[in-house]
C-alpha cells in the first residue's frame, strides 16, 4: 500500500474523532455544568486546554469559547477545521474509501458551511453538538460497513483509536486536575458534577452505571478505573490501546519471524505499563502522572507510526496540526 494513502486514512480518522470529542466536551459544558455554581474560568478554559490552547486571548466565556472551538477556521482544533481537514484527506483518497462514505463526508462538510447548521447552532445548541457527534458515528458506521477491511481500513482504525486514547486521557486530566485544585472540594456536589461531566464527555455515563463492581469505590476512583482500565468500554484507554495493537499488527503484516515494528513495541510497552497497575496504584502514584505518561506515550507512538509507515517528505492536509500538552505542568510534547 502506498504510504501516502495510508497516512491520509490515518489522519482522516483522527480528525473525525477530534471533531466528535470537541463537540462532546462543549455540549457537556453547555448543558450540565450550567446547573452548578462553577466559576466561568473553571468551566470553559479546560475546553481550550484539552486541545492544547493555552494562549487564548479573549475572556473564556461560554459564548467566546464555543464560537472559537466550533466555527473559527483559523483555530486548527475547531469542529469546522477538523471536519474540513477530514474531508480534504477523504477527497485525496476517494478511490480508497467507499462512495457512500465520500457522499456522507461531503454532505456534512457542505452542511457545516450552510445556513442551516448556523441556525441550528443559534436555536438549539445541544442539538447542534449532538448532530456533530452523529456525523462522526454515522461516518464510522458507513466506513465499517462499506470499506474493504484491508490495510487502508487498519490505518483508519489506528488513527481512530490512537486519537481516542489521547482524548480520553486529556479529558480526565484537565477536567479534574485543573478544575479541582482544592482538597476541600473533593466529595462536594461540584466535585461529583465534574466526574459526571467527565463520563459524559467520554460517552461513558450509561455504560459506567451499568457496570457491576465487586467492591464499592468513591466516585472519583470508580470513574478513573472505568475510563482507564475497562476492557469492554470502547473509549477506555486500555481498550483503545488494544484496538491500536490489533490494527497496527494487521497493517504491518504477520509473516513468520517478523520483528515487531517500533510503533508495535511502543504500544505494547504502554499496555504493559497499565497492566502492571491497578487503580489503587494509579491513585497512589498520582492520576495526573499516569495520564501524562499516556498522553506522552501516544505522541511517541504517533511519531513512530509516521517514521515507520509514512513518507517523510509528504504530509497530508492538516497532519502537522496536533494538540499541545493537556496541562501547563506537562512536558511540551504533542500528540
């Protein structure tokens, strides 16, 4: 498979996933946290930090941040930019993706530019964000049902789950460690609201409450365990890494005696890092430290994927635009 095509598939998936995650975070902030007395600075700035935006010039009010993260085409992490980059990557490899997938991708790209989408945004903000989420979910369903499950599909899967693992870690880290700096806030109604927001930002609220638990835990520990270690939830970090491991092994091929590629080794090392820990270990060592290790590792995996599989001299549209560190204390690596 031509490396250029593989990289377009990889970044098409990452930008689709990124647009959905942004929509979910904005929707949760808009609908849930408005019911609680949370300072504006704590409510909306984290939506920027999740994408690595630390130098936002405007006051981080609800309207300023939502417009910036939804419509601003100068912002490479906005929903409009992410969907535009996804569509551009899809356009270049139209012969690889299915006709149905291209039709839907193009339809929603045009919808974002039409008056109807802005009218929905102005009239029913929650429904607008829900529609963006449905766009991504529908496109993944169409891809699964209509694309040949060969190398192109495996790179599409790899991009999806690598981005998802990073976003889950970022949402957990930013939402909790920057929103609740005070020890006395732990266990308060606002604290519980933040953990509910974390679950909803990862589409995990319903699966979390349906999960049977052998031992009772406080909400923070239970949510952290679920989003990091759950083996069945499709947005948990461990599940995403398993999917990455499967996809990259299939993309690399499996001849007898083949040595694992560097991305495979790095994914295996990160899975082993999590396997060696249970949630009490994570809490004792520091949840922030564990999540930072995940985000940094995902960055290294992404760089290794590029160096191993993709042409170094040609990059797909938007592929150089990657989120910065999730928190100010984190290292300056990107993912």
